[in-house]
């Protein structure tokens, strides 16, 4: 890099990386202690990834996703390429306004509408709740702040298996909502209250229960003979699909406003 590029890299990337490294949970034995070498390894990986991925590409929170990978692999170069693969397989590391996040939230709203209608009615009563603010962190950080690292890695592996869907992360979100929906409805929580409520559940939820519930919801979804056009993208396969039973439900033009163009026409 030129001297000017180095200054820009230091301001836009290195400073942020160093702050993120300093915030790593000190209770994790893998990173505790002064001058812990694993923190330096994390810094190396994140700086190299930022340069590898376009020269200065780093988003705050990437360190959260790197922690369980480094703890599992424990080799700097292998962890780097595993981390590259993780981010290539993920929609999550971007701002909530990015296209991928918006698409995921739109899918999730429609899944709630057809599979959790009582909760959807509750969201409708509080219009700002339709932004699903309580879900943003789940998507952006791949549930990293909601469950222990052991459970998070199992959830990631379940998503990467592409078993029956490329969007299993959405069914994990749906499962969390389904488990706690009755409590939210009973308390008639508004958008800001729901954000606080679901945030307070972090590290207290039963990850195995959520995984089982998500599999059950996926099974129910794939039994539907008709789905709205707004979920047509969930029928497309990007992953291996080696276990897919060719789920081809009928698509009906419902679930979008009259002003919006039907996704079937866009496709």
C-alpha cells in the first residue's frame, strides 16, 4: 500500500479491529490473560481478511464470528480460510439496511404470517413492530450473542448442511419467535418492548429446543401445498441440495401490496 492507503487502512480498518479485539469476552479461557497470543492471531486474521476482501473491507462484529472458528480450528492459516468460507456462506455481516438483510426480513415476515398467524396479528396491532428489530442481531451476527458457542456452531452446521432449504437460519428465527410468542402476546409488548424482551433472553434460551422446533417448522412448511408468491425465493436452491425431495408447492399471487410488483413477474 502507498503511504496514503496505509493511513486510510489504519483509520478505517485497523483502529476498528483493535477496538473489537479489546472487547472480546475475557471469561473465555482461550483468550484470557495478558498478552494472550490468540488475540494477536485474531488481529492478523481480521486485518488480512480486510485487505484480501477488497483492500479495506471490515464490518464491526466480524470478530464475534471469528471467535468460535479460531477456538475450534486453532491454526492461523486454516482459521483464515475457514473464516473466508464462513463469510462467503453468510448473508449476515452487513448493515441492517443492506439488500440481503431486507430480503431475509421480508421472507421472515411472510413465514410469520402463514405459520404464526396470532403473532402476526400482534405485530399488525403495533405497526412499527413489522420492522422486526428484535431479529436484526440474530441475522447480522448469526445468533452469536443469543447462544453459547457450542450451540452456535451446531446451528451454523445445521444451516450449512442445506438440508431441505438454503434458509434454515430463518426457521431458527421463526422457532425462537414461536417458543416465546404466547408470552409476548399475553403481555401485549410493543416494538421497543419486544426488542428488550428478546434481548434479555440471550444465553438463557434452550438451543437444542430451538433447533428441534426449527426442524419441525421446516417440516410443516414443506407440507404446504400452496405458498404465497412472496416466498417464491425460498423454493430456489443455491446449496448442495443432496437430500432435497424436490419440494415444488403451487405459488399463488398473494401477500404483497397492489403497488408492489409480483415476485413471480420479476422472476
